C-alpha cells in the first residue's frame, strides 16, 4: 500500500493542547519552536530533536521535561494497530 509508511508529527503545547499535525519533522519543529521561543529555557536544536524522535518517537523542545512542548511521531495506516 502506498501510504503504509507515512508518518505524522503531532505538536502539543503544555498550555494550549494540540498545536498542529504535520507531515514532516521540519514543519513540526518550526511550530514547536514558535510556541517556546519566548521562554527562558534552553531550546533544543533541530538536529537534537530529530535524533530524539528517531530514538523515542517523541521529544520535548526544552530540557525542562514534559511540561513544555512535545512533538510525537505516529505511523499512518500501520498494520500493527489494525485488528
């Protein structure tokens, strides 16, 4: 199936819930960066976020933890989840 290996990236803000759903990491990162750009925490680089997404399927934008802005990767049309 053509769309079987498609991924989507959901950006969720700590205060505002879902901020967007994107088809690639770069767009998701830009949305998350826009959300946390005025915060006083050290923001992770794009390469660091990509590395964490490849390892864990999720990543927060700062080292503050889960309370900031998260990017989570999901597979579309994944056969594993179909019953």
